[in-house]
């Protein structure tokens, strides 16, 4: 700012000349302001803290740079990419068959669901018809995986809030689910069991009995988890009205999955845009409505939706087990799969939200372009808008309730 | 302590030969050593107890390999921690960083000087014992500030701010609810307070007045917060602040923080028993003045405090963590008014009934 000279006023007798405004130096002003503020309030500084990538509640290697005023978060910026493994690019340099194991590693807590979507996309490109039994097996495995993933998310959320015991309780049941998948696939987390045109292994009658026992056990345990979390007074104080994502904000940021339904949007890809054989099953889509506790869109409801969805996943798995038809589990496929020129866009409901694959085939045995839409990636973004003004503890509660998996954010 | 040493000197011709001052000094040092060892041992066993109980609660087993039922686990842990490198961050304030753990440690262990662990089993039978204990435990906060500030780490500073705010705030309801007993008992001497609770169970202070009954719950809650135990473990909230003020500490210095924390748990459970639950009196009218009786009294006190320790552990592994502002709300708007009210009721009771 330039200081213009004050025009001199001609002296008129009897009239008091207006005083020229004092020329103020910028540093003088700062000093004056500082002096004035002394005694009124302590001069404070904002603290820029690096939350992650090595932080216990960033659920992986997310790095969030937060600016805090004491405990209050004034701004935050998520930095992603620490777990980037070029899954999409690798898909463009490998034959379709060989790309599938990479998909497992995107959302490593829901590998079956990832495989399911990828296989459907490739099958749609190549026009492969999957045998009935394989379709049912896929649904059973996917729902068992969903149950395992959701109860794990619920337990880990307890850990974020500070309750350690529910985490280990849910781990106990989750481990049973993982054992089931292990028996089918031979791996605990990364299965590669859903294959193009079918599934790798058949389900034995013993496995089906064991699966029923697992679903019963989880159903029995769910109220027990709720006594430790959902119904707990401290849990409600920590999550109700915290990290509220309004309906419009959720839709605007492309939030999907339980987080979207917790904001009151009635959308589930399994019901509204069915893939595979999901249109054959009876299930409800839990949507947050006010009246449980807190307000729609808060952390409490995200947890609540997850709990309700676990019940529905059990329901779907039971129906699929009941209707499981006999027959083949793998379609006949050529040794090298060369889908004709074309493109496919397939979206599936991952436990964390809507996972989509866009694939372009150019007639060779490799895809010309593969693009994945990860639900965690979209869900993470909404944090910047919601967390402002929250406490550090609320930030942890918010991050945990979005249930992000960094493997899939970065891909 | 002095009378005990005097008796010892009078009874032994050998001790009469050496100067009295030397006997006192050696005697006091030995007593300190004994208390230190005893309390460290208890603190170690409380760690084991916590790990075993939490294991049971979480469908795990817990440590059961070192010694019978894993009882010597704390020794193995201690040896492991001592063998570790003592890392000092380059940007840390070296001197303050190094001495901070010992101040925390001293704050807790000095309190045991005035805490009676049995009839006559008290290093210093102070007339203002309760006041001394509550005052000396505040020293711990100084050590925590030193540790958090000198670490020069942002998470440590956040943890330290939380800890200092919380512990200082909760000392008020803690002290005031403890004073309900002192007002009714008419003394601050912990041994006298225990002796007033001799006899049947209803002679225990917790059952003798509505003020002390409420006072006990306030005291226990405030003690949990002052000890930074869940659900008030905000200063060390591992899911938020990684480890709070001792994030940068490793090896033996970390072990000292750890030991001080568990010694603090033992201290406050013993205080709860001494103030409200009859101390070493078992709740039936028996005399515990003989040698065997004193030992039994010590066991009774230990059993009672083990019960309160279990409650602390039980609470920790069941509940989520409070948020920082709710903790302050609880302190200033719930516990403090209630403890002041309890104190007023106790004072009125003394005024109207003459104290007994």
C-alpha cells in the first residue's frame, strides 16, 4: 500500500483544520495490534501435525496433514499414494487370466468382492456365460467375505474409539469366516478363487455345514458386539452428531456404500443395479433414519448401517446356500482369452462401497485400458469438508467410520 | 520409624556402639529400599494381572510362560527393556529428557512413604498423611510436562497438554471427595482413619455416612482419571496420539514410566481401601496387633486393593474412551459439584452430631 501525501488544507480562520491521519507503518501496526492483544488473549500458534503414514488409526498408510489449534482441527489435507502399486497399469500389460490376483490386493479385506467385479467385467467383454452353480458359489463367498469385512470394520472402529475388547471379539468370528474361505481357496486373505467363467473350487457338503455354523455364530454374536459398542453410552457420546455428512455432501463427493446409506440415501448396487444373480435374493437395504440416536449421517449411523448390513449379508448367504444348484462350476474357456473389441463398465457392491471396473478390449489377450473406481478413494475425500472444526479425537472417529482401505485408495 | 529404630538401638549393644545418626540413616535407607522393592514387585504383578485378566476378557490366554502362570513375566519384560537402546532424539532437550522419568517415578513412590500397608507397617506415620499423599502425587505432572516438552515431538506435546489439563482438574474432586472422610474422621492421619473403621463391616467409612458413600464413587472415578486409566486414558490414547507424552521414550526410561503408572494404580487402590473400606480390618471385630495378625492384616489390605485393581482393569478393557472435552465436562460440571456437596453434607453431619 502506498502512502499518498495528505493534501494540505488552506488555513481558514475560525475553522479547525482536520488533523492529518498519522502515517502508519505496517510493522508499527503489527506491533500495536500485538500490544493491544496482550492481556486480552495469549498469542497462540497453529500446530501442523503429520498424522500418518505411520499412525495407528489411519488404517494403513494414509498421511493426513492436519492443522490444529490446540485440539481443534482447523484444516486437513489427506495425502495418498503411499501404497500405489499400479494395479490398473499392470492390467494393461498382462493377459486377462494373469491380472486377477492383482485385484485381490486392492481391497485386501474384501478380495472376493474385488474378484467378483473383475471377473464379471471380463466375462461381459468376452461374452462368457457362467454356470449357475458357480454364480451361487460366488454370491456365498462374497457374502461370507462381506460379513467378515463388516464385523472386522465394527471391531476396528471400537479400537479407534478406544475400546480394545470388541476388536478381539470380532476378530474371533472373522477368523472363522477367513478359515472358511481358506478351505475353499487355500489362502487367508488373498484368494484368487473367483475365476473368469466360474470359480476355482467347488463347495463340499461339510463346507456348507460349516458355513451355516459360521453364519449362526455371527448372528448370535452381533447383539454381544452391540452391548460393547452401539448401545454403550460412551460410544454414543463419541459418535452421535460427530462427523455428520449431509445427504447432498455425500452425493456430491461420490460417497458410496454404508457411508452413503448412513447419510440417508437409499442405494445399494446389489438391489438397484443387480449384477450376477443378486436379483434372485430377498434382502433389505438398511438406510439410516433418525430415531436411533444422533442425526442421520453421523459416525454412529455408519456403524449402525454396517451392523444392519451384516445381518442382511447373512440372510443372502443363507438363501444362496439353500438354493445352491448342482452342476458345473467352470465354463469352457480358450487357452488364451481374446475378447472382441469393445468396452465394459461393471459396478459391484464392495463392503466399503461401489467398486467399478471400466475395461476396454482391443481384440488382443490384454486389455487396452483398465480403470478401477475405488469406493474408499471417494469416501476419503469427503473428510476434508467434514473434519474442519472437529477435535483430533473426532477426526479419528470420522476416519474410522468411513472404513477406508488404503490398498484400494491407491491401487 | 524413629521409635522403631530407637527400640532396636536400645535392645542391641552392637548398635549402641555406632553413632545414632548413622543408624537412623541406614535404617531409613533400608526402609526406602524395602518399600521400593515391595511396590515395584506389586506394580510388576499388577501388569501381569492386567494382562491375564484382559486376556480372559478378550478370549485370549495372556502371558503364561515365564514362571508359574506367567507370574514372572514382568521380570522378563524388564530385562528385555533394559537391554534396549536408550534412544534420545537429537532435537530433544537432553537433560530434561533424561531426568523426567525419575520425577514421575519419584512422585508416585514418595507417596508410599505415608501410606500404611498394615497395622504399624508405615514408613512415616504422618499426622497429615492424606494431605501429603495427595500433594506429592501432583509432582508426577511436573515430570510429565518435562517429558512431553523436552521430547520436542508434536504428538507428545498434544498428549502432555491433555494430561496436564486432565490430571490437574481431577485433583480437585479427588481431594475433596477424600476429604469427606477426613472431615468425618477428624484427622488426616491415615493410620487413625483406618483404626476408626475397626469392627464390623458397617464401621467402614463407605457405609457410615451418605457423604462418604457418594464420596467413594467420586473418589474412585476421579482416581481413574488422575491415573489416566480408561475410559479417561486420553493422554496416552494410542489410536489418537500414538502414545502421548512418552512417545519418544525407549528402553529403561519407558519401563520407569510404565512402572510408575502401575505403582500409581496400586497406590490409589490402597488409598481407596484405607479411606473407605476399612484398611487392614477384615470387617469382623478381631484384633490384628500381634505379629501374625499384622501379616494377616496386610493380606486383607492387599486382597481388598486387588479387588479394586480388578475393577480398574475390568473398566479399562470394557469401555471406549471419553473425548477430551467430555472429560473436562465430567470433571467440572459433575464430579466437582457432587464432591463439594458431599463435603458440605459431611461438614453438616459433624456440626449436628459432633462427628461420630
